[in-house]
């Protein structure tokens, strides 16, 4: 490296390496973002639906029903709970989110197969997520077909088992009942968190935040004043989404509209608190945007059950989903809007969402005292 040009080039390259590796935020963008994307997309993106919780009601308790149940239990797609429930109890379990599907074997199931070569199985699925309902019923149908094929090969018996499928909450398998709650969570998260974070950082970049904080208003009142417009805009967006859902998509709001707006307000406050938290650690609008997208938008899309079933994810990723506020809001909206449930059915999700919101507010108050006051 005797050339002066090469020496100068080497010096500049070395300087840039020093700048890159001493800047933690740059390192996070270079290494943290790709790793996070690989983990999220690698473990979440899948066409399969595994470990779906189902209940099996076996009124027959004969050889045929036991053989099919054994095949269902051996499948990686189902997590079976054997029980004897009435139809009302099955629907209650589905409303609580405990099960995705119920398989009911009638009395004399194997007797009908042996003498009539034909029998029926009743299948009740939660179709509030039509993709999941269609997929798991097709898995069950394949298991039944496999049993029929084995019977034909082993005993030369041609059986016809007819699944009587009933789809609850969305019998027409429309897409709107699934994507509208997810879109509500995503839109509110983006408007509240991302825009709030950018707005606060913009004031810091322009040097006007300090001017605001030395005004007669106390610092926390300044922050509240900055966030109230986004709260109102988010409520307007929520109203627009609900109106379009009802009048354009024919999606009936089965539960209380007042309860839906109250829960949405709680979620909006948590999103605003997240945006403020991001603004504390951001020095530019670009970094605030990138942080918001990585820490809020992707988890909202991937870890709420909106696009991909949570039970399909690895155990450790399911654990991460418990700290994502959108997960609880998505469950609340589906319960109130689609299933017509009241507060008694969603109090746990409301309590967790309220606790997360309170923690975020406390962290923000302390952070702004340290950084801005």
C-alpha cells in the first residue's frame, strides 16, 4: 500500500468503520433489524396451522370413534381436549377463546358404519377467522378420509363418513370479520404511536421543545396537549372504520358500541404512551419512524393473531406476544364486535391492557422528567 491514494482511501475507510461501530443506533440498524426480521418472518410466516385447540365429544365410545380420535390426537395440527359438552357449552367455550373447533360423534356411530356403511360427524368451527376455520376443517376431513382409506384397504369396507360442518359467527366465511379488527388495531397503533413519536422528535430537532417546556405550563401538561389531537383523530378514524364496516362491508356490530369505544380509547392511550416512549430515545424523525415500524407495526401484524395464528408460533415467540398491546385489543374487538359479548367476557384482556398502559405512562413520566424537564 505504497500509493498515496490507497493510503488516503484506507484512512477514510477505517474512519468510517470507527464511526459505524461506535454508534450503537447504527449497529442496531445494521444487525438488529435483519435479525429481528428473520426471526419474525421465519417463525411466524407459515401456511400451516398447528396446535389448534379442539374439543371432542364422543357419545358413541365405540371402535370407530376411538380410532378416528386416536388419529386426531396423533396429528400435529390439533391439541385435543376430550369432553362431553352440550352445544351451549361448546359455544360458550368458543366465545371465551378456549377452543377453535368441536368434533361430535353421535350415538351408534360405528354401528351405522358397519350396517349402513355410512355415518355422520358433526363439526362446529369458530369462523370469526375464516381462514383458520377452513384450514382446520380441511385437516379434519383429511384425517377422516385417511380412516376411510385404511378401512377399505384392511377390511375391504367402503365407508362414507359425512362431516356436518357448522361455522359459528361467520357462516358465509366472509373476510371482513377477520381483517376489520386487525385493521383497527394496526391503524390506531400507527396513527397514535408513530405520529406522536415523530411529532415530539420534530419539536426536539427544531429546538422548540425546550421553549415549550419553559412556558407557564408544566412539562406533563405540554406532553398531554401534544397527544390530545392524536387521540381525537384516532377516535375519528375508529368511527370511520366502523361506519364503513357496517354500511359498506355489511359487518354488523353485535355487541355494545359504547363498550367498543371505551376499549378503543384505552388502547389508543397505550399507543400514545408507546409513541412518547419512542420519542424519548429518538434523536431524529427518521430514527423515530424506523423504531416505530420495527417495534410496533411488525409485532401488530405478526403477533396479534391477525395474520397468523399465535398457537402456530414457537413457545418463546408466543411469550413475546403477551407484551404486545394489540394482541389484547384484537381479542377484545372480535369478542365485542363479532360475538356480541359483554365486559364479563373481556375483563381479563382489559385488565392486562390497562396494566400495560399504566406501566407505559409511569415510564414516560419518569423519562420526560429526566430528559426534557
